[in-house]
C-alpha cells in the first residue's frame, strides 16, 4: 500500500516589521487619498513635495511568498488589482491587510515617484518636484511569467495618460519573442546575455 505523502505545512504567520531605520512612516501630511482619473482611488499631493523627499512607507502584513500564494490562491487572474509588494525572496508585503495610504498610489509609466527598498523596508520617494494637486505614481514593473494568459497585456493595460506611456504595467513592455533555432549548417554558438539588475517589483499573482 502506497504511503500518503505529507502536505507541506505553510507558515501563515506574520513577520515582524523591521526596526532598523526608525519608526514606520505610516502617514504623511503631504498627501491625501481621493478618486483618481487613472484608476479607482489615488494619492495626491496637498503640499509641495521636493525632489528626493521620502513621502511614505509601503506598509502591510509581512508574510512569506508561500503564505501570500495560499492567501490568494483563488484570486481571479483577470483582475489586475494588487496590493502585494515583493521585498525579497523571503518576504511579501500585503497592504490589503493592515496597509496604509501607500497602497493607493497608482502605476504610472513615467511617474513622479519611485519605490526604494532599504533595510528590508519599502519607501516611496519623489523623483522630481511635485506640485499640490498632482497625483503620485511610480512604475510597478510587473514581471511577465511563462504561464501568462493570452490576454495578459489587456488585463494589465496602462491608462496613465503620460506621453511616455508604454501601454502596459508589465515589464518588459513586449512579450519576448521565442528564440528561433539556427540552421544546423551555421554551427554558431551564442554568448549568454547579461541580465540587468532591476528594482523589486509589485506582485500580481498574489493580489
């Protein structure tokens, strides 16, 4: 009689908020949340924000990737709504649980902010001067995956309205072309391409 394989036990417990770097930046007097012309709710400046300013921290329940997968295993793949942020290979921040206003900052292809990871914490910094009334945004750089549905570009279409809009929240902007086999007579070898380092990205599989 075949032995039943034990199911891997997933640790669903929350991870502690890192303390290095000071207290969490829960809110900011520089911003407010209101309806956005880009998508749903957005975050807007209510005071001048200088280039380089640290605006807010992306906060929420810190869990493992396995716990995040389990939490949202029934998520509709056609829904592009995401509150998850990948910190590193050990941690995902789920701003849908205990999150702050940072979760409402929308994607913009040419945003006025950027996400910065320091001491295993995620911060939102201004990349240029921002005037009162402007909506905040940064590039989500959502990574493509091998098992993407055929309409993935439609699901993650971008409507940020920027002149530099690439039309998608995904990265790279276009699905990579499958590599063609070279004729046998060519007998040439291809050198491996160098992989560029990129900032950690917003997750879409677990939101």
